[in-house]
C-alpha cells in the first residue's frame, strides 16, 4: 500500500549521494514532470494530460532502477547536445536515474561499439549509432533484437505509447529476419540545395535559357546539374562583385570521403537495382545478395561496385570538383565543407546534408533575408542516367538506439527507459524543433512544423512529400559495415588525386570488398545470412542480365531536365 501511495502522489525518497550522510530527501517526481511539461516539453503532439500520463509511466517503470547511474554515447550533433545537456537532467528529475550521455565523434562511437562487441566489456549501456550498421547488427548476434526484448525481458520497461509505426525510419532498423534491432533517435537526409533567389532572377533565367535551351530550375537529372554548375561558374562568374561557384563538394583523403559514396552517390547515379529501402538483389554499395547472403560486389560475381554506373559516378564526382567548385574544396573534409554554402558564393550543391539546416538559418548570414526567411531552398537531388523509377535516390542518416547483449540486463533496462524517453511523444516534437532531425510522422505533420516551415527552406515540405521514401540509409546487404566502409575512402581518394583512373580505383575497391566477404564466409560466424561468394565469370555475363550491373550507356549525358521549385512543391501537395 505504501508503494502504491508513493506512485500516486509522485513522491519518493532518494538518498543524497554527496558523501556527507545527509538524510533522505523527498523528491516529487510528478511535480517535476509537470513543470518540465509546461516549461520545456512544448510544443508536443500530445495534450498536457496525455503528457502527464506518459511521464507518470516512466516514473513508475523506473522505480526498480532508482539511484542507478547509466552511461550512453552518441556522435556530436545538435540533437544529441540537447539530449546530453537538457534531457538527461529531465529524465533524472522524473525517474531518479542519472544518465551520463557522452558526445564523441562518429568514428569513435563505432570504435567503442566494436570494442564492446569483441571483448564483452560493458563500455556503454546504450549506443546511438547509424542504422547503416543494420546488416552488421542483424548478423553477428552481439546486438539485442529489440522486437524480442520488447516482448520478453524488456516488456515491463517498454513504453505503451512508444508507437513504432509513427517512426519514419523503422524500416531502416529492421533486419532481414523482420526483427527491429535499433530505435530511431534522429534522422536527416542528403538533398539538393540551391539559391532560390538567384534561380528566380529574370536576367539569369533568360541567360540560361538562351545558353542551354531549357529553363533554369531544380535539376531533375545530372545533365541539368552539370549545365547549371557550368553556367554559374563560367558564365555568370560574379554576383554583387563576388566570385560565385556552381558546385560545392569536398575531396580530402579522409574517412568522410567514403561517406559521400556509401551514403548514396552510386545510387543517385543509378548503380543499384530498383527496390525501397534498398535495391535488390544489388544495393547502392554494389553488393549482390541471394536471399540474405551477400554473394559478391565485383561485376564478375554479379555485383556492381566496379560497373559502368559506378565508374561514371566517380568520374563525375572528380570532374565537377575540379571544374565547378572552389579550389580549396578538394582539400576539405565533410565537416569543413558543410558550412561553405552559407557564405553566399555557392549556387547549388547536389548532395547537401539537412543536418546543416540550423547553421543555414542564422540571422545575419548572406543566405538569410532580413525577415528570417532563407534565400535558398532544398529539393530532391537529381539522378544520373543509369537511374530508373523505383530506385533509391538519396541517403538518410538514421542515428538509432542500440543495446548490446554484453550489457547487464538491469542496466540495459534502465538505458532502454532513457532511450524511449528522448524519443517519446512528450519530448520528440520539441527535440525536433531544436535539432531539425525528425523521426516521427506525427511531429512532421504537426501545426508547429507548419509554422516553422517558411524558415526551413523546404525541409518540412520534403519530409511531408511522397519523395522522402526514396531516401534511405545503407541496407542489410552490407554484412560488416566497419570493415567494408574503410575500403571506400582510400580507393576513392586514389582516383580523386589522379593516382588511379576511376575504373582502376573501383576495380580495386570491388576486389577488396570481395576479399572481405570471402574472409567472413570462411569464418562462418554470421550464420545463414553470412556471405557465400559466387564464382567469378566474365563480366559480360552479368552485364547482359536484367537489372544491375548495367552495361555502359552510349550517351551518359542526355538532355538536361529541370522543374520550377514552386511547381514541384505544388505537385507534392496534390498527391
């Protein structure tokens, strides 16, 4: 009866852990929750009564773990900074569980994760890591299948209002066996970015029309993107006395160079097969699967990593970087290049991560109007000549909560409570407005997002559009993301620097990927979905089969196609 009374009143006793043996101090968790709901967790898609009920559930579910300190980790993003600086304290005030939420670089997160998987040592109680690892997590057996956990050991600590169907990235965190392995925490896409004000300038519109024979607008294909890049770099040259560029990218030999390619560059070109979220049987990495078994990435084994579309994609990457981007771009990394468009000298960028949106809307920037609205817009990225309808067209980064079997069960349960708290409907809309990395459809469709939309340059419109489903993370074809991802940047860099031709670089990459797949097959530790390589045959055999890998096109630069941005938005709204 006493326990029930404490839950009802929201009062409980926790010991002060300051070493001075202070008497126990009463904590009113219900009052804390109500204050947070009023002062911090607004707006929300829930009404205040629903928020109070959801937070009361956390208070009650956390009772066995009260006084515990858990350790979690994520990469450093605005969204995770909000979690670390604000939501950890809020969670403690509501549950009595203290959270140390470390922020480190993405590569370091993977390193810590690998250390725990390989040693069994409990480095962290939960990780936010990319869903790109779904193929790895679902095969090795180190990661807790959340579907099983929620129905079994973690049932009592699984939020009744979690609403998995509301998560727009839940398909990305589902393994080949249909089980969910990760819970989405933040999500952002790579999209096309352009200067809306320049594209609507009548003089520039007329000049472009005269030069290229079609309207200046959002490019639908890579041909139009190249024409627009050439136009601004070599014809317009200057706007308001400043040098302008028709393209922006980065090319430094660095792990982030690999992300450009594994994050969808080849899929945009059209290297893989049709199928959402990832092409089957061949994905955007060029890896072919049979059932759930990877069978090769080279064309000789039925893959497409060194096929004509992949080589074309790499060649375009190099050509555009040299011809249309600032000279310093070739020496930049992902993080260094990201803010450059905000400086006001770039006309467009084919592959721009929406995580930089918050940095693009700050008052006083050359790309922001006096009323706070942006001079730029974002839209779906154009596709290459090998792409066809029904294929993946871009990338979405989905950072997702991951639990490991090596974490003691009670600590795992407490960490699971925190993971659910930071994505709960009480919290998620406010977190989305802070970090602009939406995970719930209910948040995307909310009135608050509608009010924010005019200042976000098309972010809300994109996430509400039917187009968003063609933007997906790395899929389940990739059986060991850490081992395979490190091959990409080194080989791509060889081509960017001119040490190798694009064909030679992709040949080497495909061969190295096949060798990793072969080693995984020999070890036999990935079960029935582990690799089993096809025998190598003459590439022509596979190039003459339907689908990917695709034979070289006679014309890789068809006529450019564009669409007016405002018409594009209207077409989404009519569907």
